[in-house]
C-alpha cells in the first residue's frame, strides 16, 4: 500500500472523512530537504470548504538540516487517487524520502518540482 506524507489539511480528521470516508491512522515523521511556505489558493470552492485562501506548501531545497514535520499515512491506491482529486492547482504529487527512511508520496509546490 502507498504511503502518503501530509503536513497540512490531510492530517485533519474532517478532511479525511470527507475524502476517504474514514479517519486515517498515521505516524509522526519529517520530510527531509524541504522547506514550508504558503500558497494562495485560487479555487473558490476549495477556499470556501477550507475557510482560508492560503495553505501550507513545501518545496525541495536539498538541505539535510531542512525538515517539515507532518504525518505519514498508509492508504490504498483508490485513496491516493482521491487525494489527487482533493489537492488544488499548484500542488504536484512527488515521491520523497522521510526522516524515518520511508519513501512516501507528498504534495509539493508544482512550480519547483
């Protein structure tokens, strides 16, 4: 089963229930070599659902001392496809190494991926 690392809204139980129909069980982990910033979301439906126009986003910087905290979840292929549909424009799913040594999917800044 695929692993998905979340540093933002996919960690929220209400978002998980809305997208996957269940609460995900995960473990704390860190994304290595990335830095976090914010992205203005242009999709009015996404902004209305989340209640905020700016969301966390990560971009690769390659520095071992640069880490983003979050949660890694084991999900199904179908749930990964649902996560792809959930993420708004500006995010791209990439594979990344976590501090735990696990390889996981993460949604990163599409401009820098």
